């Protein structure tokens, strides 16, 4: 099935799914019952019965999906996307079209990750991570009309103008990958990892490299500022007065060196960065210290011999609209730290809880060996949210945090928490005692061995997996007000059939169902008129979901757009590349940047995406159908 620039709002509104009520379900998680889910999607029961009500027209329509009546959408029961669209998309709906694309020609080497945009020069800056470079790509030549679907997967109409060689400019030894960039005005900040004195590649204190940008002259290197270990994300505050860095502090592979996770703050005075950074640690939360008792049991702390501050791993930062707070995802720990920027202190560490996969609406496909689309509820099975990218916005003057719930396991030579459900010693009364031994049901699901033994008797009372296969919206204090539940899997299954939950390094459908499904990772928020939209990239399957999040208590699905050809045979395994990945389209969306209509030459909003596996940078134009 060839799938290029596929917008599916009309298809999904006719075919799918159960609304969600925003409650993540159980055991200390902070969901809120009664929150409306997507009103434009159809219920599972209506699909099974073979008819449903069109959400726009209100008339009953025949779906013809579940012909064998088993409640499962088998691949041969998926409606033809082109011939059975009954409910047309709303007039005036947001649409997205591919207008520009840059091909690096480098596959599986993180040649396009985090992206940002310099307004004056119309350049998109893209982290070319493993090369240690930041590529500058001109958006001056983007088309004003979307390209035809047949051309999309091989489009290459943008040019790289130059690259910033940070290691050479900084004149420092031991520098490694550029992990993140951020632009404010004419300043660019790049986060760069560094080796420690013992030669561990990323365990030393990293640096932020600053550049002065211009619309006429080449960038000029300003200086570096030392920060914490493994700076993984850097952002300017909205007013440009501070630069905030999430220092992840990952262990080495042997798990013999585990630096502390931390937050660095670099003050800006008259657009000049301070020579030193303020370091915010989590030492107060270590065992025996003043704030240790504040930590929830649902915060995953499992590094062997690690203190709390060593175990916490800051991943990504969102700054509140008023610049008063920084919200920092602690991905491996399944939590969000709230940093008060007025006094540079840790206000709280909020546990995100567990998502209940036994609850109606939260079903998952847990097997890559079932040869079917089997999105099923599993009582006693849970997912940690573990967000990667996060963003924030305000509604009625209150902060809300949006999270892409990717998931991540600690899997090192020196320590691994990762197993499969079939390997767990379950409590004899666990409801999945039998399905956990079945590879076509639950047995293949990757789970943690560090959580789930609630009563401490040596067997598992819960099966806990990685990520939530969704995006969520949370309050300042960690209350969940929305979760997209099982929508990502249901939408992609309805459109792609057996190609859902695909891999990003080969075309192999259903191959990620046992892991983290479509694996939402990239995230951006864009404001158009009086509407706010969330764009969520699916790292494995590819493409991105679009939701209207203007009101966090009334979220609605808008569209799903993907530029990938599943018919192309390829495999990327390090330096071993076979097939034709250059024909497959965009693989592995890693970073996103929304650009307002008044900030670029097209006069319409743009979304720029860095695709890690295909090494491509793609540019979409946003418009409204008339």
C-alpha cells in the first residue's frame, strides 16, 4: 500500500473509535473522570455492529467492518479508505501539504533531529547529531502549493546553505554530538555533550555553544558555557532573558558511572550570555535529605546503587507563557519536574502514574506475532507515560503541559530492567496469568522488572510497560485532564491495516506492537487565529497527528498526515543498509518547529520536521479548506 501525504480526517471521522474520558485509571495516577474525548470519532461498539452515526451529518451509515463479529478489526475487514468515505471533512478544516524537503542522503545516523528557525535569514537550523554539526537549510525556495502525492516521498527542493562545526569553533577536546538547539532573535544556543576525564563518551559536563546569527553575514561563534552532564535539551525563555538546559546525566553502558541529572540556567543580559551557569540539582530529594519523603512511589527509581539525583534524568523542557516556570520531563522516571524560574528552585516532582490498559478506550495491540490487528483490553496491564518532548500553553490563564508519551527503558550492559511479559513471575491470581504465556497475546510485550510487585512478596501484581502510546495534557501540579487513549493505534490500524505499528528502519508491519506501538515522540504547539493545535510525531510508524487543544477539556482530532511509502523494501542496521530507503519517504520524526504565518515568506503557517532515520527535513504548509 503506497501512502504519501495522506490526510485522513474524513476517513477517521467515519471509522473510529471510542471517546476517552481523560482518566488514566489507577493506583495513584492523577486522571480526572468525566473529561470529554474526541467527539468526531465513532465508538468501538458501533464498528462491531456494522453501523454508526456520522458525527457531522447525524445519519446512520453502514460500516461493514467487523464481518466475523469478533470485535477485532482484522486486516481484511478494514474499510477501503478511498471508496467508502461517508462522512466528509468539515468545510474550513485545517489542511496540511508538503511544500519543501531537504535530503541529507544519510540514513540511520541522526542526520536530522531537533529543528529551529531564524526569522531574519529564513533559515531552518537542524541538528545533525552524530556529525557534531548544525545544518542551515534555506526556506526561501519552498513552494507555495503542496506537491503531488506521487512526488512527495522523493521530493528534494531545499538546499543546505552551510553547517556550523561546533567542535571546531569551540576549540574544546572531548566534544561529541550536538543534542539540541534553540534560537531567540539572532542568537543560537547549541547543547553539546562531552566525554569525562576517564574517556566515557557522554558522562562529562557538556557545554552550550552560542552563535550570533545574521540575515547577511555568516554566523559568528560567541563562546561556550559549561553546564551539567549530557545536556539533552536547551531552550530560551519566551522573553530571551534565560537559557534553560536539561542535563540528562545518563550512565555509561557498564553502569559504573552515573552522573547526576540537573538543570542549568544561563542568564542573558543585553543578549549576552553569562560566563557561568547556575546549576539546579535534585540533591534535596536524595535519601536522608529534607525532601526525600515528597517522592511518590510511582516515580521509577531503579539505577543500581544510584542516588535519587543520579537516577533522575531530565529530558525535555517547556517554559510557561509568563516565563515563571520550566516544566521538565524526567522520561525514564515517569515524572515531570516543576522548576520555579523566579528563584531557580525545584518546586515539585510530579509523578505521572500508570495508564490502565484494562480500561475501555485504552486498549493496545501487545504482540508482533499475532498476524492481526488485535487492539485489546488487558486487565492488570499498565503503561508508564514517560514523555519525551513536552510543550506548554495557557487556557484561562492557567498553565497546561502537553506530553508525547514515548516511553524508554533502561537497557545497558551493566543493568537492564527490560524483559517480556512471558518472563515475569506473576501473582497466581493475576488476570493475565495465561495470556502472558501466549506470544500472540501478551507474552511478547516488553515490560519493566522494576515495578509491579505491590505487596513485596516476590511476584508481580501488575504488568508495567513503557510509554502510553498517546499524548496527554496535564495541569501545573500533574493532574491529567486529557489522554488520547488508544486513538493513535486505532487510527493507524484503520488506515494502514497490517502496516500499522511499523518500524522506522525497515518496512515491517505490526513489528512494534510488542514494544511501544507507534511511539509518539516529537511534539509542537501552533497557534492559528484563536485555535491552538498540537502536532505529535510518531517515531516508528511515521507521520504526525494533529489535534485541536484550544480547550484542554474539549480536545478534538483534526488529521493525520504521513509521507511514507510502505511498499518500499529496505533495512537500515547501522552502517549496513539494504534496499532503497531513499524512496521510502520520511522516517523517524524526531523534532518539530511551528512557524507563524508572519514569520516566513509564504504568508501561511509552516511546520518543519526533522526526520532522524531518513535524515530528511520536511516542511508542511498549513491552510484552511474553503
